């Protein structure tokens, strides 16, 4: 069974057919204007769909815990105990500058730890840092 072609394509086909039938310049200009308007309408409709998709993805991210970085005790285990103790104290004191300094000491190969702690600091999630460290002890 054949599916119906989209209505916009039917309109475009009809306009092109009329374009070929008319030889009068004024009618030709009107038809070209119609084609441009149809193209513009299609463009705006596609833009609206893309914007709607983007918004729905943003909403899904924010409702699915996008504000939470997922770090585990294993992520912190790569750092020395003294460093973890300093991080704990800085989180208790809500000292974001000190935490940023400590994050800079993390080796580049531990990307998840760097990104997770940075996310928490930038979003003032000091309690999450404290809870993660206390889950180790």
C-alpha cells in the first residue's frame, strides 16, 4: 500500500505545475512568491522542531539528575589519604577555592573525578563531597 505524500510536497508540486502553465509575468512572480513562502514555512517548521527537540533534551537532563555528578568511593581511592582529608575539611568549611586547588592536583588521567568534583563545586554541592568522603570511612 502506498503512503500519501506529505501535504507540503503536494502544494509545491501544484505550484510548480501552475508555474509551467502560466506565461504571464505577474502571475509568474506571484507563483515564485508562493514557492518562496512555502520554502520559508518549511524552514521555520524545521527550526521549531529542532528547538522543541533541544528543549525536551534539556528538560530530560535536568529531571534525570543532571545536577548530580556520579562519583564513587573508588574514584576517590586513587588519591592519597592526606589529600582526601584536606578535601573533606575544605568541603566542611565550604572553601571552594581550596577545593579547586585540590582538584588541580588530581592527575589528568582521572577525568571522572576531576569533572565530578568540579561540577559539585560549581553547583555548591559541598554536602555531596562530604557524604562521598564519609562513605569511605
